[in-house]
């Protein structure tokens, strides 16, 4: 609040940061999944339109969980692709801890693919 002077500017800054984190994350996730760059951009735009906007319009922390979800899903791709060392424990622990600090229900939703991969 000290940097932006009022609540309205703060909300605009927060929305911009959430969209930036979510868009870059979804773009990088699509590239990690070996998707064409143009399609990766389209997926990121679609994710911002339908995955994040509902959380931001209500001004709750589910938008932060949704913005960080692509980074957690990158860890799922590492588990699937990397047969030699499937669990990158440091990056997995950091992203899950960050999501748990931001929004607990998002942590439960995001942990489900990891549980399924570890059990099979």
C-alpha cells in the first residue's frame, strides 16, 4: 500500500501480478508439454480468461492458487518424463509449500495428480 498509495491502485497491481504469473506459468507448461508456441500462447490466454478471472472478480485467494497451479503441473510432467529421477524434490516442495501458504483448498486439488502418480 505504501508503494501504490491507495486501495484501488493496489487491486490493479495485484490483478496484474496474478495475470502475469498465471500467463507465464501456463505458457511454460504448454512448452514443457511440447506444444507449438502459437498454441501455447492461445492456451495461456484461454487459461487467463476462464481459469483465473472468476477468482479475481471475487477478490479471494483461489486466483493465487490457480495462478500457481501450472508450476505444480510442470512437476507432474517431470514425474512422467524423467524416468531416471522422477521426483525433483526441491522444486516440488517449494511450489507445494507456496500454494499451501496461499490457498489450502488449491493444495488439495493440486496434490491429487501427485498421489495418483506415486501410487502407480
